[in-house]
C-alpha cells in the first residue's frame, strides 16, 4: 500500500512539472538536418515559421560540419574567429536561454555564404497584463484572484493530495 502512495505522489509531481515546464526541442533542417540548403533563405524561412520561447532548444544533426553561434556582425560576414558557441560532434543541441536574436552559422568554409546560416528570434516571456490601481481598488478580490497563477493552484492541489493520501 505504501508503494502505491509513493507512485501516486510521483505521478502527480511529474504531471505538475509537465504543466509548468513546456519547452520544445526544434529539429533544424528536419530529416535532412544541418546541411548546405537548396535555397539561401531556407533556414531563415523555417525559423520565421516557428515561435521560439526562452528555454526551448534547437537540435542540429549533421556530418562533417559544425554549428557556431556568432554575433550579428560575424553572421553578416559568414566568419568568426571566436564564436560564442562552437560544436562539431554531429549532434548539437543548443538551449535558447534568453529572449532576443541568436545567429547560427556553419563553421565549414564556404557553407555559410551558400546559405547554411540562420537567425532565430526568441520571444519575451509572456506576462499577464497588470491591472491599474483604480481597478485594484474597485475589485480588490478579483485582482487578488487574478494574481494567483495556475502553477500555484497546481502546487496547492498536489500538496493537498499528498497530505490526503499519506
């Protein structure tokens, strides 16, 4: 009986984690992977059709190539002597840890000018609109209720169930 209670608690906690942490891993280049594209704009077109959030990851699969994260100037020049990030293991995962622009290029000579480069825009984290002072005075209880996040509610539910089950 004790084992089943532990299992239920672990299940509830993992469900809570799933609801709070919804990061996505994007596969750059799809089945083809990270390679010199047919069109110079292929990667930027792909990136512009996706919505990247903070803590999402991009995964690069490739053979005899590399991935570099560079500055905007280095991106424009298709060259970096000191990239922000470099990997050439054929299976690169990069975490988009902040909002803003990320500039990716191939480190193999000649690949970047042929279109093996990409800009990813990571969106600012969404924040709920802040109620005005007047509306807080008029609807104090409603404003207080709106401040409670769904994550807090889930944490309370999981805590209640844990106490109830044990």
